C-alpha cells in the first residue's frame, strides 16, 4: 500500500501562485507514473498533469498548459505541481495520484493510489 500526502494548498488571489507537494511512502516511488487531478464542487474529477517515472516526460491538460509545471524528485519521494497565473476556475481539491502507466492522463481508472487532496481556492 502506497500512501500519498498532499500539501501546499491555500487561498490566493487571481494571478497568484502556489506550489503543491505530494509526499509518498516507500522507496518504490520511482516505479510509478505520478499525476495530479482536481475536482471542483459539483464537478467531475479531471486530469491536470502527469510526469513519467524518470521525470523527463510531462503531460498537461490544455487548460493548464503554460501555467502549471509538474516535476518530481525521486530521491525525496515527492512530486510537485507549480501553479502560476491562477484563475478562479482553478479552485478545486487537488489530488496526487500514482499509477503504472502514463495513460492515467486519459484513464483515471488506471490510477492505483490516491491522496486525500489539498484545497486550492483562487479569489477574484
């Protein structure tokens, strides 16, 4: 069982920035493709970003391209989501996810482990 714990959420004004962190348990972190999803109140959960096992390949949802950056530090068992130019519509609970395939970007059912999520609120 892999444990994922997110942190770094909070309240920011539109145009501001936040960096989310996802700390994972165990030394097998590098075996997993990591991703971020988000879910706003009354909305379906949606894919945000994913990063390959080695950290060299990234994928982003169209609505965050150029604003968000996903990265990972396998030595620290941690994945990050740097969020810049935040918009009110970015308000959601952001959850870290671990899977065995980069296809989790299109198939959230392929996610093996989920974090509990961290709240991001962007005010106008």
